[in-house]
C-alpha cells in the first residue's frame, strides 16, 4: 500500500486516518509520515548507485528536531544556513564533519560558532566573506575549509524567487572569477580551499538543466586545475523538483494534470552524474525539498462557505501564516477532502482568515463540494511549510505530528495565545 490512500472513503497516512488526527489534535495541523521521508531518502541515495558521495540535507526545508534526528540517523550530513540551523543540526546528532554552512550573509558570531564546532566547510560567496572567515579563524587559532559557490549564470526555470544562479542574483561569485579568487584564497594563512559549490535553484524539473550545470561546473574545475588550484570537493547543491500536481488520485477526485512530468531524483540527476563522476572529486549534494516535501501534509478545516456572484470561497482555518508558498511563489498544492462523500465537483477559491488577498491556498480549483466543518488535506507541504510559518495576525503556529505505522507522536506542540 502506498503511504497515502483512501480506504473506506477516508484519507489515510500509513495506518492512521487523517480525520482521527484532525479530531484529536485540532487544525491547522502539520502531519508527517516517517515512511514517506525514509523512502525518499533511500530513493535519492539509490540514484548514486556505486558513486561515492555525501548527501547533506538542507535543514532550511524543514528544521523540526525529531525529523532532523531521523535524517541524521540515516547517515546523511546537513547543510545549514544560520547559527540556529547549525545548533539544531548538532543537537539532532549530525556529525560536525558532515556539516556545511551555506548562505550569502554569515555573521561573525555565526562563523565563530561554526569554527568552534569544527564543521566540515563553509560554502563561501564573496571575497569579503573569505577575508572575514580568515580573520576569525586566525583569532581562534583555527583553519577554515571553504568551497567557493560559483554563479554559473544558468536559468533554472520556475519562479524567479527560487532561481539562484543567474548573473543578476545575489548568490555566489561569477564562474569566470573562480580561478582568481581561489588562487588568492589559497594564499591566506587560515583558509584551506577544498573546492567549488553550486546551487542553481529549487523545484527544477528537467534533467537537462542539471546536466547544463554539471557541464559548467566541470569546466570550472578543469580551469582551476589548469591554473594550479587543486579541487578536491564538488558540492552540486539541491533543487531536485518533486511532483505537486496530481499527487493523490481517486475516481471521486478531479484529475490534476502535472505541468511537467514527475521525474524521480535519480532521473533528474542521472545525466549530470555521468559528468560529475568523472571529475575525480568528492561529490556531494544538498537536497531539501526532495527529502521532506512528500512526507508532509497540512490539515485544515472549512470554517465557512461563501458564495458571491463571482465565486465560491471555502474559508478554511489554515492561512498564509501556516503555509505561505501559494502566496509567495504561486505554488500549487493539491487539496483533497479527508472524507469522500461522492459530492459533485465545483470550482472554488480556498482562502484563509488573514486580512490579505494574498492569503489563499488555491484559486479557481476544482474540488468535491465541501461544507462547514469538513476536513481538507493540503498535500506535499513537508518542505518550506512549517519553517516559513509565522505569527502574522497573532495566530499561534500549528502543531506538528509524526506518523509511523499505526502510531503517531506530537513532535511540536501547538502554540497557544500565551506563547505570542
Ligand atoms: C544553498 C542551498 N542548498 C540547498 C537548498 C535546498 O534546495 P531544495 O530544497 O530545492 O533541494 C537550498 C534552498 O534554497 C539552498 O539555498
């Protein structure tokens, strides 16, 4: 049986009914499936076949402590983007020598904290940052390993906010400057140059885009070596796209046609790996979404139906403060009923209670007719869901629950108004 399925017209995750979870813990509620996450990790690891590599989980995708412990337990490393994420990764059990620190704006105290804990490497993004890391490492009597994030000037497609490797983006240094910068960095007293890193964007759905990036980074590696800079490590970043449309199907649900064919990480990475494996480097990747997105569902409940001359609105108890992806990126999340009732389909806007027109989960969506009190599951919300939630409109954050087989555990309690 798949992780998510309708049985007796009730929607289930593993061996637990979503309806039961919604009743027991209230809504909005994030529910994660241990099996879905572990299966996705295995699929990613299998994509490498016999190629030696290290997968660093991008903690920014979902930083729940219990999920981090689970992922660390699978032997993965972690890529962190802040001192807070580093603290969480360390306390969740990721080995410091399997942690990298990425991000365009690392503070001095964050750099010192990372050096103190002897993480494997910093993925650096500017010459000023390298100078600061060198200075702090000198003061601490430490040596900092770095990988230079190169901007490959590749259009990874998708929403502009998740495309990170075009010339005009703030990320990395132009690939044309890699040799000059790393030659200089290699001469600094407290810096050890390990190699190069790229991360071209997120939710990338075409193997050809990764192949283009692999060919570009291979060219950078070759030029560095020709110029006398040894390259030991290549970190190929994250960004492996996942299926959002039509994730769950049932004869009573409207059919959702994907915009792009849903490819596995193995299919997305395959052509790129055929280039990267020949570089003679230690190879790593930093997936976030492809590890946790399918493993998470946001449960919400219909507060009101509102029919106007223009539209039918389903006003639900979840909002943009719980899941901002539709508002921020116009992201599509399939929304399905927790209970099927053979209801006719209708076109609705699914919106939250927050005082913004941007507070919506879906616009113009075909769904079975829903009533006040009905439960809904917003699918594929394990990545960039809870982590981007806020207290906007003084709304306490949702609880998080982890399902494993027949059992479930609250892995973060619901905030209360006293927590605000
Ligand atoms: C440096 C870096 N690595 C990895 C990731 C993870 O990307 P994804 O979740 O698309 O795999 C991100 C996401 O923004 C990132 O900025």
